[in-house]
C-alpha cells in the first residue's frame, strides 16, 4: 500500500491505525516533509520491516515511477496535500502544484501499474458553503471558494476522469473537519489547546459563528478502511460526524475542558471568502458500507485535550515553545486582551500559524 502524506496529521494517524490492524500488510509512506510533515508522528512504527518511508514529492514523476516499480504497489491512499486555507490565500500556486499536479502524477503511475484501488482523500470544502439549512450530499455541485478547496476540487475531477477515461479504480472520500492527535498546531483545535495551555490569547475569525462538522481522526481512518475494502470504484463517499458546532462553541468547550477562562478569546478580522457553514450527509457511507463513527464529539474532545496535555514535547518542539519547567516559559498571567503579554514563542505562533484558527 502506498500512503502519500503519511507524516501529516491524518496520514500518520492512518499509518498507525492500519499497521496496528493489518500487521501482514506493507506500507510505503511517501512524504515530502513540508512544514506539516513530522517523522515523530510515526516513530513507533518506523523500525517495522513492513514499513518504509520515502522522502519525495508526489509531483516528481521519476520518484513516483521508481516507487511503483520497486514496490509493486497494489493500493494507493492519497492524503498528501497542502491543506491550510490561510496558506492557500498567501500562495495559491503551491496548492495547484501539489494538490492538482501531484495528484495527476500519482493517478498516471497508478494507471500504468494497474493498481486495484486508488483512494483519493478529499474534503467537504469542495462543495463550498451552506446557508443555515441543508447538508452536502455526494451529488451537491462543487463550488469551492478558496484556492485550497479549488485545488482539491481540481484533484477530485482528475481522479474522476481517470476512472471514466482509463477505468482506474478510484474512490473519492470527502470528509468534514478532523481533529485528534498529531494535528499541526495551525488548525483550530490544536491552536486553541496549545495556546490555552500557554495562557495566550486565542484568535477567532469574525464573530466565531462559522459552523463546521467535526470528526475524530480515528473515525476518519475507519471510514477509509471501509472504502479500501468495499468502496465501489468511481464512487464518492462523504464522511462526517454529524457534529455541527460553531467555531466559538468548539473553543468554549475546549477552554471548559482545560479549566481556562473564555476571556482568552480574541476576535480578529474575518478570513476573506470564509465559508459560513459546512454540514455533511454521510448516509451513503453508512448505508452502503456499514460505517459509523465510534466517538461522540464530547469524548473525542476529551481524548484530544488529554493527548495534547500528555504530549507537550511533541507540540512544543514544533512551536519552539518553552516547556513549563523552563524558567523562560510564558508566565501563567497572560493578558487576555491582546498579544502584549505573550512570550517570544507566542509571537512566532501568532505570525506563523494562529491567524484565527483556520480550518
Ligand atoms: N484536516 C482535515 O480536517 C481534513 C478534512 C478533510 C480532508 N482532508 C484532506 O486530508 C488530507 C490530509 O490532511 P491533513 O490535515 O493530514 O494534512 P497535513 O497538512 O497535516 O499533512 C499533509 C502531508 O502531506 C505532505 N506533503 C505536502 N506536499 C507534499 C508533496 N508535494 N509530496 C509529498 N508529500 C507532501 C506533508 O509533508 C504532510 O506530511 C489532505 O488531502 C486534506 O485535503 C483534511
């Protein structure tokens, strides 16, 4: 099995999930190790004889060809992508290169080697935004609003075309917002948890009333497992948790879980083109493949908060944040009204990542 982007958030969770449940399988993890790729995520499996990591770019045709030739790939699970909306506004071309051209490069090689399944991991963001009512189904027209979602929609259409034109057994999944262990602290949940733990202001875009559907990452992995096993080529499957919450509610829940004050919340100017509401109808996946999520949002949030508490060294290393035992650590007195009382690490975080908890 070729897993692309297996050093990122969902990809690494999937590698761990798969090797735990299918120890007889061999996984090749192809990842370029961008800022979002972190070898620490899969440290617990890197010694296994049936696991191999290759540092490489999915849009490097020679590298992809070599992997298919050497490893006789049977199944592709394609996670690798540029995935952060704010970054796509700053540098759209990178998103086209990785998400569109990179996907085409993989599809092409998969076609030549007659793989038995190509699972293309996409997002509910390709459907655009909803008003107060309704949910996305697999037949909702694509109407992406950000360079990120447009590049993902482009890759979805290429995946579809490779099925229609070349009969490549492609299945597309479109999932709602994931959260859980190993999520790079630029996305909403880890931003909130790690900043709250450092008593730093928590920026929220606009009025915080944008609605997202939330799914614990392990439930996403189990959905992909179903799709690998029984998904019908040429089909799209929505994946979602049925957990619609406003960004503000999510932040308030996490602060309550951590025992931190809501006065840490700081509203910042809205993101351009910010989608109001996503809600996913995952009924097809339930009915056709018998999938359902195991984790309620309440349980998933508790587990996630506990994980970030227990794995301080993991995220502190990424953020270059001092540990609480370090005398230079941010004091437990941060001013919630603005970034003025924050540490140097806080400014690095706010510059690089924390612009309002992008999703
Ligand atoms: N995070 C979510 O909530 C969510 C929801 C639905 C769908 N998705 C999709 O799931 C996939 C994984 O998302 P994520 O949140 O884990 O992303 P991530 O940003 O955490 O990880 C992406 C990984 O891809 C790697 N990568 C980037 N460019 C590459 C390239 N050119 N070649 C090889 N590797 C490259 C990075 O190094 C990183 O390890 C993406 O396709 C994303 O669109 C994410």
